C-alpha cells in the first residue's frame, strides 16, 4: 500500500492511502476523503508507513481548485463572525486562521493562546451563526510562526515555512552535543522556541559521539595517560588534559580508550 503525506492546511497534514493506478507526484493538488468528508490538499511526499486514515480520491480538477478558492474567499467572512463572537465572550485568544473543508460541511478555526481556554459556549454560538459544523483548535507558537513566515537568523526563509512538514520536539541536548553556546537568544527561532535546525544533524552527531570516549574518562596517548575534557565530533578530535595540567587536542584514531569508556547513547 502506497501512503502519501498530504498537507490540507498549514496546521493540518494527513497520511493518505494512494489507490493502485492513480498517478500523483509531490506538489500535485489532490482530493482526499476521510471520516469528515472531502478536502483538497497538496501531495507532499511518499511515506514509509502502514497507517492511513484517509484516501486520495483523485488529482484535483479545475472545478475542485475553483471551489477551493471560493471557500478561501469566504473564510474572511467566517473569521469576522468568529472574532466578533469571541470578543462578546471576552476570550483573549489570538485568531490565526480558518479552513473550510471542500464539501463545506465543516470549518475549523485556529487560535493561539498562552493558557488553556474553555470555549464550549463560543463553539455553540459560532456553529449556530454559520449554520455549519465547527471545530476550534489551539495551536502552538511554532505552528503560528509557520503560518506567518519570516527570515531566520541565518537569513533564509523559516525552515518550518519552506520545507519542514512535521514539527518534532527539539531538545536542549542537541545544542550541547554540537558544542554550541547555550544562549537562548542565539539558539531560539522567531517563535521563541529552540531552532528547528538543531535537529537536522542530531542523528549524525549521535552516531559520531558513539565513537568518542566519555568526558572524565582516562585514555592513553603518545604522551601517556590523559583525561578527556571535550570533543569535536565533526573533526573526530578529543580534548585531553595530562597529569601536569597541560591540554591537547588529539585525533580519535590516536587514542587508546579505557574499556567501556565510550558514549552510551
């Protein structure tokens, strides 16, 4: 079974089964069907997965794309209704988007907020005003940054906006193992969270560090025994300190590590 990742909205992507005989390529607009009905999305990539809750029905026709555009044009009116009602209910949420499904049976509103909100009364009021099924979902600051876009500290378009489709957790460990200066302003993106690019080389660093002796372990060099004080995983060099207090950078291949003194990862 072929499975594709289809982006229906910047805040929503689904794994969809591709029927045998249907020729689609990344970048194609496709019509998908799930438990809520039909929608139009963009085929992002083929995935190595056996799980899918949706199916690709067909490549989107001109009529499908025209209908999608008409619904997008109607979104502003729906957003105006939603914003008016959320103000009446005195919710301090920041509305960041909305999405009509292709069959117009359901619309989803997305908002960002620093706290969890009980919006059941608002949900009922919006559904009655639009005479449609409504979903209201809270998104994180990283998702919001993806929607707004911008330039990162590298000067390029935000990764989450340009090519990263799945926002995975980023850990401070990733910065530390890359020997980066752990200064929040230096390793945080426009969203205020850790940079997504910290994860790009994480697997490689973990592999390289498996060959490295642990900090504090004793190794033998041409000058004699020394204690490991640091690593340069890319250059495959180890910083060591000798008994006389002098320090040196030594190539990994020149070390004789103590048994079981390598990184356990």
